[in-house]
C-alpha cells in the first residue's frame, strides 16, 4: 500500500491559492536480511530490506495527455532496528524503526525527473516460527520519504502555461502492510 501527496500551491485557479492531493495504491515485492539476538523473553534485531514497486498516481489537468501531474514510486527500502517480546513459545511481537530510502519519478505537464529520497520509518509486527528454521511474519510500517519543492521554471521556459507564483511540492509517505516467510540460519 502506498500513498503519495502532491500539492500545487500558488494561483492556479482564479488567482486564489489552491492545492491538489493525489493518492495511490499499488503492489510492492522484495527481500530482506537481518540478525536477531535473544535475551530471555526479549528479542533484539537489525533488518535491511529493499522492494521494487509498481505504484503510480496521476491526474490529467486537461491541458495535455492523461497523467499530466503524478508521482511514481520506483523502489524503496529500509534499514531498521527492532525490539520485541515473546509472549508465548515460537512467537514475537515487535516494534521497529529506522532509516528509509527510495526513488520517485514526478511529472508536472512534463517529466521532472527521478529523485532518490531519504527519510524514516516506524512500525510493528508479529512473527511466528512455523517450522524449525522457518517463520511467518506480518508487519505494518509508516514510511516517510520527505517533501520536495520542485522547480517549474524549466516548464515555463519551454512555453508551458505555468501561472506566475505557482509552485509544486511533492511529499511521499506510505502505509505499508506486508507479509512474508523468513528462513533462519
């Protein structure tokens, strides 16, 4: 699951301030690696993951081809710590958080380019050992890749109808729910 907010601020309609918010949904898939330490009922760990993404949002402004304004999430990943408690045998409930990174591609009438972003993530999950070396895991994470003010000057120079004083701010944040199977060495 993915959400990307894009806001255009300035005088786009009748001289008044306005905004445009785009929401997206999509699919992600990837891999992770990690290491855990156990001390009594507590579990401590480090994890890193990377996901490819097929997530797009767009809106036609009616002045060009469909998709005049939009953001695509190309990939994202995290490097996180986790701490958990084992409420019963073979299971752990945990909290996680750390660094997030990703790449987005944004367009506003014309492609504005790809941007690698760095932000943060926080979440929680549940993991259960289904066999000796195998576990099933499900988790929720909130991922915030930050906010960017995009330069529309290049579009105006090409003759695009950009009203004076209009800016475009793109903010990428996601609510990610995922499930997977892990192999433990």
